[in-house]
């Protein structure tokens, strides 16, 4: 029997869009959906013509959360395996050499909020809802939410949100720095692609270096993090994009950067 499709990849020039397409379940994540998402991420990352990616959902949700029906009867070992699968999938997004933008078109709760947090930043529809309400189900976030949310909004705010299970509207999420832009749902995806294309026009090598240093430096002492920056800055001068970018600036022309390695 053919595998049910939970994801779809769309290309717009150098931007890839991964659509979650399980609208009958509000794009809820079970093991099969996570596996497919992981393969979609790997396919996008392996395509060197792609310079930025957007993640979004179809229907009323980005991803409403993990599939509660699938989780309800899990044993402790099964729950650990499910969490490990979620972490592997989301870690691949965070570790990718190209940026991922979450275009949160609707509900992004529980595992959906965690998926958005694994992306480099979040753009949201004006009616979007975000939160980590797992405690209402007798569990805690299992795909990185206890760690990534605190890194986005601060430990005290993350504790309040996770302990209470409170759901945020887009405006409040933006006020606390969880969301970086709000748009009408009808234009959200086009706006996300516009931002992604702006990133895609930059040096892929420089963007990858910046992403890596910012990711790896988080949590380090400032001196250690700055050492990472110095090393990455110097390594840019061994890449042809540095020569091209600076020559284009001096010659007052658009740069032509190398294909992502």
C-alpha cells in the first residue's frame, strides 16, 4: 500500500517550502509524519540550489501538536523512542547549513510550537496561536520545548508558559520576541518567501557561518563564543564569496555568489 503523504515540497527559485499536509488532523505529528518531515528536511538540505527554506502547514494549523491519539497508549520506552525521533527531526532543522523560517499559519501548539522553535525564526498569521500546553495532558514538552523556548523568551517567561499551558496570540508572542513578524493569513506564505528570498540573495557561505556561530555560541561564555566568531570570520576569507562580495561592493554591482556547498 502506498505511503500516505504528510509533507509536500514546493520550490520558488532558491527557496524551498515544506508544507505539512495532514489537515484532517490539523497536521498533528505522529511517528510517520515525523519520519516524512525528516526526509523532506534532508531532501531540501541536500539540494545545493536551495539557499533558504520555509516550513508551513495547510488548512487551519501549522502543526496543532503531537498526535494525542497515537500517544495515548504509549509505554515509557515507546514514549522515549517517540521523543528521540522528534528530537532527531528538529535537530536536523537546527543543524542545517541553511536557514529555516517557520510560517505559522494557524495553531502551533505543543509539538507544533517546538517545530517552529527549531526554525531560525518565526513569522505568524495574525490569528495564529502558539503555546506549550502539554501539562494539561499530564506530560511535558518532549521535542525540545523546555530548552528552546527558554532560549527565545527567557527562562522565567518560558516557565510561566510551560507550567500554565497558556496559549499565546500572535501579538503577545511578538511582544515577547517569540514571533518576528505578523501578517494576514492570506499573505503570510508570500511574505515568508519574500524574506527567505532576501536571505537567499546573500552569500550562502556567510549565512551558514553566521547560523553555525550563533547556534554553537549560545550558552557559552562570551569569550568562548567570540572565539568561535573570530575563527568563522577568518574562514570566510578562504571562500570565493568573500572576494566576489567585496568586489561587487566596490564595483557597485550585484554580487554573484557561489552555489551552496
